[in-house]
DNA sequence: AATACGGGGAA
DNA sequence: TTCCCAGTATT
C-alpha cells in the first residue's frame, strides 16, 4: 500500500468530527482555514462557531464593521487575519457577486490567503489537485522520508512542496490533504509521536535511523524584545474613561487600549508624572494598580506592564462610559485588566 | 532571507 | 521554560 493510501485509510478510521468537515462551502472552509493559521483546533473552534452564527455568509461578513469583526476575533491573536478577511469578504461580495474564486491561481491572489490556505480551499471545495503544506505536513514528510533540509529555508519550502505534490493522493485530494494534516496533529505529533502503533512505522525513515525527535529541522528562533508599558486608566467623577485606538504598524493594529506611555525602562510614579500626555488636565490623584509589572508574553515580545489609575476632574467629550468598555475590541492584556479591576 | 505578527496548551 | 500550532505579509 502506498504512502497516500495509508494516510487515507488512517484518516477514515481516526478523523475527528469537526464542523468544517461537513461542508464544502468555500466561505466556511476559508473561515476555518484562516482561523486555524498558527492556531490549534481547540483554540479556534469556539471562534469558528461564533463567526458562522454572526456571519452565515460572505455577504454578512462584508456588511459588518471592522470593529465588530475585531471584537469577535478578540483573544484569537494575529488580528491582521481578521482585517484581511473582512477586506477580502467585501471584495468577494461586491466585485465577485459573492462567488468565491474557484482555482488555486485565483484564490491565492486574495489578501490574507497564501499558498497553504489557497491550496486547502482549492482542494477541499473544488477538488483541485494541489497539496497542502502546513506545519503538520512538514513534520510528517520530514520524518517519513528522512529529510533534514530546514523547513523554513527557501530550499526547504520548495523541496517539501514538490515532495508533497509527488506523494499526494490525486484521486481523493480532499480527504488526503485533510488526512495528512490530521495524521500530523494526532499520530505524528511534534512530541511523543505514537510510532509504536503507527501504520507507517515499517517504512518511516526517521524511525529507522532514530531521528524522529530530530525532525523536522527548523532554523533559529526569533529573539524576544522586552518593552515597558504604562497604561493610564483615566477615571472621572461621572463614570467615564478614555480609550484610544492603536494605529500604524506593530501589534494590535486597530484594537483599543487605555492611553499608553511606553518607556525604555520601568517607570516610577515620579518618572511617569513627567511624561503624562498633554490632553490630561485636572489630575487629582494617581495610584498604581499593580505593584509588580504584569508580564504579558507574546511570541516575540514581553510586555512589562503597569496600570495606573488616574483620577481627574472631568473627562472631555472624547471620553467613553465605563459601561461601554466591553463593547470595544481590545488585546487580551487589556481585557484581563478590565475583568480584574473593580470599576 | 529575515522578521513581525497573539495567544495558549502541552511536556 | 520551550516548542509550536491547518501561515501570511512585509522588509
């Protein structure tokens, strides 16, 4: 039995029941694929359910405001995915009359859709014979064929795509593509793969030469940048506070946060007083919410964060009611604070 | 070719 | 702690 036949058989017997497995609606497959980019099924699943309910069709998503979309995306991370999906939904709804492009070549042109997602949509929805290559596929192929070329090198990306193309099941690309990913997630997992009961264990190169836990090879990790955030939780006597939207480049684009003072090092209250923003007048009292900075860890930066409670006389017209705070899309760092602070 | 972009779960 | 997850866009 061939490699792909064994994958297909394993998948038929072991696949999980997931909501996007019972549809070939390109909108829903697209949504699931984008949500699962760099995201575990368990984490993405509740978001998928919420989105399908809020936006059953691409037209519903296109009609929504970006702020509403970001609010539904809150907590899932990589928010450019939500912004790009929203943008592309408008394009599909308005320019394509709601008809999703139906070839890899057309799909991959869309914003927020790269090689992997285009391959997934084209194969699952339109039965196009293109292999998907995600983190699972890299691992399965690297181990089974004993390939030690780094998966994130230019050479590796090209080599694994070609290898994936060579060994795919052309006659059932739909199940094969989902099957090899599921196989990587469940059977050929990153740590402690179940080689003892693996249907491929008699022909797996990595297992033969004792390289299972060395493959796949991946080039260096990014180094972590440390930043110091001071959030000003401004409160007046009328239950108002201030939020600002993050604009420009960097993390959390278009999400909301309290007014931020960023510094090169940790700030004392005395130091903070010197760098208060200009729009604050009539400051009555400042107190520190958390003595020890909260360290919010992203995959590439550590945000050393202090929340300062700033009482002022009266917030101007740009203030918002505390009762409306939960309506805004905010980073997890901010929503955690809002939950823990007794407004 | 390298880096930025979130958050969480498993070992 | 470290790894890495149904990756993509930008530099």
